[in-house]
C-alpha cells in the first residue's frame, strides 16, 4: 500500500493526449492551491512513507518541496516522487540527494516516440522530451538511479517503432537503469482509442519484444513479467496492485491525499471527470460478480487464470465499466499461457494447473463475501502448516 500525495491534483506542465487524468482536467477539476499542514496531518494519520505525485509534482514551488522532503526524511527516513522529469533542475537534484528521494520518471521513448506527451506544439513537445531524457541521464550520473514507467501505444510500440523503443531501453540499461514498469494504454475515449491504442495483437507483439529483451538483459527488471510469474506460483504479497483485486471506490493499494488533505483513490479509477471520495472500507462485489459471470458477458467464469488476474485493473474494464473484466483480457491470458508453459517445462506446476486451484478459488469467494481479501501466499502457507500438523 502506498500513499500518493498530490499537492496540485492533476495539474501538469504537459498534456499527454492519452492521460487517464484528462477527464478530470476537461471537467475543470484541477487544484490551484494546497495546504501543507493538512497534507502532513493526513500523511501522519496514514503512518507510512509517501510519494509526491500529480499531474506533475515539480510544479510545486521549490521551498515547499524542500519542506515536504525535509519533513518526510525526519518522519519516515525516505521520500519518493513520480515525475515526467522535464522541469528537473540543479536544486531538485540537491534536494533528492539531501532528503533521500527515490525518483520515478514517466517517459515513453526518445524524440518522436514521446510525441503523444504533447506540450502544445511539436517544437515545445520535442523540447520537453529532450529535457526529460537529459533528466534521466543527469540522475544516473548523480547516482540517483530512477525507475521508469513506459506506456505502450501506437506512437512508440507499433511494428515500425518498437525496435527503436527497445534500443532506447537498452541505452537506459547502459546508463544504469534497473527497473521499468510497462503500462498498456488506458483508453478514456473513442478518440484516444482511434488515434493511439494498439490492437491486442500489437500489444502482445510489443510485450513479446520486451520478454526477449529481458532474456538478453537479466539485470533489467520488468515488474510486469515478475508479477505474473509470481502470481502463478501464489507469491502475491508484494505484487503490483493490478493483480490483487482492487475496489475502485477504495483502491487498497493507493491511499491518495490531495492538496487539502482530502483522502482520494487511485486516479486510474476516476472516470467521467469525477474524483470520488474514498470509502471507509473496501468491497469486493466486482470479484464475486466476475467469478460468476460468463466470459461472453464481460466476466471471468471458468478462466483458470482468474486468481492470478482477477479481471485486472478496474480502470481498464470493458466499456469503462468497472464491473467488467479488463479490455486487455486476451493479452494477459496469452502472457499467462507463456509463463505457464515456461514453468511446466521447468518441472513446476503453476496454480492455474494445480489441483488446489478450486480450493483456493472457494477460499477467495468466502473471504470476499465476508468483506476481506486474502493473499494466496498466506492461504498456501496456512494449508501447508495445517497439512503438516494433521
């Protein structure tokens, strides 16, 4: 579970054409002010380290960033920030060093591959991209190795551009980058789908390309592939939230805090420009319904990968309706089949093919019906202990 602090909400210095936060911006729901005291109080009540998020958190004045980072180091011993990097300057770098700030950079590739992260004109966009690329190099040179987030879309990962993207990732690894998070495009409108979305076949081709790259560069971790392999083995306690059964009105993995100290959810579940207040406790209606609903009706019934996927992120649900499974179902199923074959060839039995799967599914259904959500790893440990004791 992470605490995302968004002092300026969804305000940003660029206008990514596909951004899942655009409906909020289009509705005029952007914060212009914030209260540091209220944000600190909300973070204190959460009792765990926080990450500055946005929009673009480097729009926050440097004096206020300094205060938040200084307080975060004193209170939690560390800090985090997720940024597009285009506003990075010398003072930011000094703050990152002084206050132990782990940095994440969102960037979709070099030059024209990043053009969808629009800045108003092509000239301004390329300038911002060059600044972001320079920020990655600068941080690596300074020993502040950032994690990277890359969103796959028609502008950077179709058949013509994918080789360039993969070569760029090789150059990132040569700089010292060790971790990359791959996102499939979250589609918020018919226009975004028509202009930028890859087909399922193109998404798979891109991910297969990254799988081959991962074999070539074992020191470079793609959390997507690691998560999926671990899910097949029931090792789910540390995995990314998209695989663990998220309530879109509670988003267990993200405890958001806006500039006024208001609790918020993960922005990926905010649709139609509305940021719903966080509920007091999670519900698991989505997963109970998906388990029972036929696949032809938007559900997951009968899928052997259900416990590993759980319909994936509600922000990517079919027709934008969180009650449905993800629109990327065929992509994830194909990848799980790849990892399933990989494990069986190694003499392992993934949970998707294990006789215990039905028992685990029943345990999850009971837990969800009672308002809880277990981890497979804990259920398996309990079962192993009980079997040994018996």
